[in-house]
């Protein structure tokens, strides 16, 4: 009898039995979607450092019965429910992911990612060409356009703000804003933001070619002036001070970005810069990506709102690209034809992917045209712009 009970208990603990009992077909749909993301990350190499942990998190959490093991049966209970559980002789039961999720729910991971980005970023192209700030600002057009569009579709203002941030193509910023303004939308917004970051090489080139002429795409830009060490040290301090005085809500992201950059440019904290840009950034990327993926549970992810958010996110990203391109075209006219409009697409925050796309498209028409450093100016300006846009929404809502 004990053997039969043991076998029954063993069977009931399997994911197959759990799936049969609860008929969670949505989980299998999400597993299939995770396989598609695996393919994009591994075979197509679309931003694999982000997409691979996200797709694995999505895959593992949707295995029937896995959620209670990964997060624990006490995960999601309110403080009152936990107190009642303990008073009635029960025990709290938390899994590994419950604790790892604190970095997302308490918005710890995104600023740490910005610290690493800052330690890897060279603001020299932006300092050498301050007009790039205009392109980075214009690329926020998609964010605010989609904000109003989401409200028109019935989302609350705070939710619309979180959806609009997808247009920055900046996963950490999207998570940072969403967790504070609309945590119930975190899975859809985070997946959309990181997916569009990974798909930049697919999404942006058609828009770039549509909005520019062949003659514009072949413009060769003059070499940027050298930027002194003093300028590079003053820049992060000055930006932090100015933005902090005007928009304190942007400081958790922007401040950490500039701290990482100061580690790099000061030349006296090489160990800190290396740790921030390598070990720390890699660890946080693994944890953040995996936890974001686990938010895509089939039962809660597969609904009309999620589809609408993904579509609105694509609109935000596309119009962010459009805003940057149109601004660069205007600057080209005002400069007498000295600015290649292709660098405008790099105004979105995805560093350095968007700048590489500008370079790649430009070289399709002239293999000797090197736009990468010129595109890095708008690209890093977009990082600053995304933090500022996040600060604006947080200050308002």
C-alpha cells in the first residue's frame, strides 16, 4: 500500500499530471514562443545576452507545475495572509526566484545595469557634437505619441506612460518605470522592450530607407574633433547636476549611468570601471533577463491587453526612430548637407546596437562611409533622453 501511495504521490508531483489536472494550454503556447526566442538569440544572434536569459526564464516558468517550485507556494501572498498562515501553524515556503525577484520589484537591477552601461560608454562623440542631444530628444517622440495613443485605447495614464517608454528601446528603463507605475503590466512591457531591442537590425533599416534618399545615405561626415580628458570628466558631473536640479526623479538611472562613466573617464578607478562594465553588469543581466522571462506566465500573458501593448510598443519604437531621422534630416538641411540623416535612427537608447545599424545601412551604399562614431553621439544622447523621459513620467504620476 505504501508503495502505491508513493507512486501516486510521485505521479501527482509531475508536470504532466499538473497539466492534465489544470488544462493549462497557455503554458505550452508560451513554451513554443520561448523556442522562437531561443532561435532568434542563438541562430540569428539578435542580442543574445538579453534574449537568451529572457527566453529561458519564459521557458522554465511555463513548464506545468514549475511556478510553485521556482517561486514557492507562499509567493504572492499579502502580509496579512502570511501572518494568518503562520498563526494557524503553517510555514512560509519561498523558492529561489522569489528572492531574485526583489531586484525587479524593488527596482534595484535597472540602476545597476545603467552603472555598467556608463562604465562602457564613451560620451566623447556627444561632447564633440552637442547637436546630437537634439536627435536624442527627438527620438523621444515615439514615447509621448504612444503615451497619448495608449490613453485613447483605454489604458490609465500611469499605464500609458509605462507602455510609451517601450519606444526608448531601453529594457532597464522600461522595467524601472513600469514597476513603479504599472507593475501589473511588467511582463508584457518588459518582453516587448527587450524584444524590440533585439530586433533593431530588422525593424530600423526599412524605416531608415523609407525616410532618406540615396544621396542623403551617401553623405560622408567630417571627422569629430578630439575631446579632452577634462571635458570627459566634467561631463558626467555637469549632466548629473543639471538633470538633478531640474528632474530629481531621473537621478536613480541617470546618476548611476554617470557614476559608471566617471569611473571610466577619471582613469583612477580602473578596477571599479572593469567590475561595473564586466562582472557586475553580466551578473545583473543574467538575473534581470531571467526574472523578466518568468513574468510571461501563459495564463496571465496571453490576453488582448498584452497583444495591444506589444503593438503599441512597436508603434512607439518605430516613431522614436522616425523622430530621430526627421531631426537629423532637418539638421542636415541647416548644416548645408554635412550631416548624414542615417545617424538619426541611433537616437533611440539601444547602445551600441542602433549606432551599428546606422553604420551598416550607410555602408550598403558606400563601403568607405564610416558613420559609427557619428552615430554614437545620438545613441548615447538617447540613453540620457530615456532617463529624462522616465523621470518626467515618474514626476507626473
